[in-house]
């Protein structure tokens, strides 16, 4: 598969000061590589068909569709069940010349290919876990351009673990960009610490992946600062795990849903496209991930690239930001399905 003309014209941006120029929409495989996830309606998307071969075919169709739509950034993690293996098989089959893959280490998948499990993943930010998971993730080379600490936090001490940091610095010397993803109410504090990690006179982290959406806007200033410092910014959970789509029937979100529905009619797109378009209005958001698990949702997501929200609409949407702790408590309560 050689570089091809995009079906949809997606605006591009450089992934950080020294990063490549990429279409600003990417595809995350969190909801594709394993039976269970916390997106609303995830089980419905899969029609409860969790046979490994069927899920791999579904993932490959999604990758085909994303590539045809103009998406070139694919996000995966070692803990996304068979996500890395599914992506590797697709890359080996198609051999695209213009794909940028980012993967992550630090979580071990423990759900045993079940939707319901006592624990779906276990975090461990040790050198042993890094070397173990890098040995698997590196199979994605040469497409793997970015390796990230998965949900780095101050509590695990990973940003002060000199053995881990030196190992990551070595990977960086070998040509792999190094990043971190952050999650939870302390995203900003973790990013602030990461921006000061210096190895041999050079800042270690090239990118940060963070949650930002209409409901969770607390990272706007920290991410703008990271971008100004030269870091690439990747945005995850732009649809708040489905809470910014018609699947959210919680009465507490009625006003948000009505506003999104009205704007969707105005711009002749889906509610999901409005939510994604809001994130795309942020100049520091280099790549915004779609977490779609079916092609129709992906195509609808990509429609965000063709619209430009008015200043008044952007201002209106900013008023739906929730208190940080409220947002993350609600996310924590979401069920795997």
C-alpha cells in the first residue's frame, strides 16, 4: 500500500516542534483490541461477537476505512488486548509508506478475553515491565514512531525512576520518539513534572497524550504550555467515552445533548462531529483520536474535519465544562461492556 489520496481532506499539523506533519484526526484501538471497554454501547458495536478472528477482521476493516478517510496516526497500547497484534498483521499485509504508530507500555491486560473481569488491566511502571513490553511492541517497527508511558502518574514514581528514564532515553537515541499519556484529575500535575524531565541536557518527552473534551476542559492551559514548549499534543476521549453522543440518555446531560443536537442540525453533521470539531478548534491539539469501533461512527467522526464552528458556538460549548473531580468520578463509574 503506497500513499494514497484522502477521501476526506483532514487538516494537518506538526506533532510537536520537531515532529512529522500528520492529519489532525487519528484512530485509537482501545475499543477494538479487546472484548470489553467503557465506551457507551461498546457491546452493541460488537454484537457480542468476541471470537478473536472476527475481532481481528473487524479491526482490519476499521484500519482500512481510517486509511481511506485520510487518517495516518494509529494509537495502540500493549494492554489493548490483541491490539498491537491486530495492527501488526494489518501493517504487514498492506505495508503503508506513510503511517505513524504510537504505542504505550505500563499496563498488563488481565481480563482473559472476557467483557466482565475482576481486573481488566494492572499498572506497573517498572524497568522490568518496560523491557518486557518493549520486546513485544518493537515488532511494530519501523511503523512504531512513538513509545509512551501509559497513564503516567506522580503516584507510581515513574517520572523519577532513573532506570526507566535512561532506558527511554536510549530508545530515543535509536530514533523512537518518547511520550507519556496522562489521565485522571491530576493530569496537569503529571504533565508539569514530565516537562522538567531532562536527560543529558535534553528534555526526554516529545509528546503528551491527554483527555480533553467539552466536559473536561481543565487541560487547556497546560496543553497549550506543552505545545509552546515544543511538545506534540495528542487528544484522547474527545467524546467522553460516548457521553457526548446520542447514546448518553442520562437526564443530567440533557442540556448538553440538546445543544449538541441543535448544532449538529445546523452544521448537518452528527453530534459526535460537533464534539470533535470543538477539540479541533484548539490550536495546540495536533492529533485528535477517534475511538470508533464501527465504520459508520468513524465516518461520522471524520465529518468534524469539514466544519468550522462559529465563535459563538465555541463559547457556548465551553460552558459545559464540569468540575475536574466530578468528571473523573463519573468516568470511573462507567461499566465495561
